[in-house]
C-alpha cells in the first residue's frame, strides 16, 4: 500500500521507479506540472550525487 509514511522509507531507486511509472493525464494541468516537478527533482538529485 502506498501512503506518505511508506514513501518516507522508500529507497531512491524505489522512488525513481515509482515516479517513472506514473504518467499524467494531459488534460489535468496540476498532474502534468507535478510529474514535471518530480522528474526535475530527480535530475537535480542525480547531479548533486554526481558532484
């Protein structure tokens, strides 16, 4: 079951897999924006780890 408490204990790899499995409905602007935000945050985390 996925809930905020469960997400706190997920590994980075699990979070990445989960986020990349989601696909926002293009008619839902908030969902599209959230998906873009999540993907951007993942990219920033990758850059921070690589530095």
